[in-house]
C-alpha cells in the first residue's frame, strides 16, 4: 500500500513538473516573439527616418566635383 502511494505521488510530481516546464516554455516563446516584433518595428522606424533624412538633405556630390 505504501509503495503504491509513493509511486502515485512520484508520478503526480513528475506530471506537475512537466506542466511547469511547458508553461515556462510557452512564456519564453511569447517573450521572444514580443522582442522580435519590437526589433522589427524599431528597425522599420529607423529605416523610414533615414529615408526621410536622405530626402530632406540634398547631397550634391556631382556639384562638388565640378568646382
């Protein structure tokens, strides 16, 4: 009787530990996805800002060569 109870308790602990690992893995996946999305948004914002600066600042390299 004691051995059966011990094995049942051990089995229950293993299942609970497995559930904890699964939840932790899901949380890490969500966090990694959020970081990836944030990095993409920041990269896009920087690219748009750089394009705006390039459009506003006229770089006349051809005019400098003619002097």
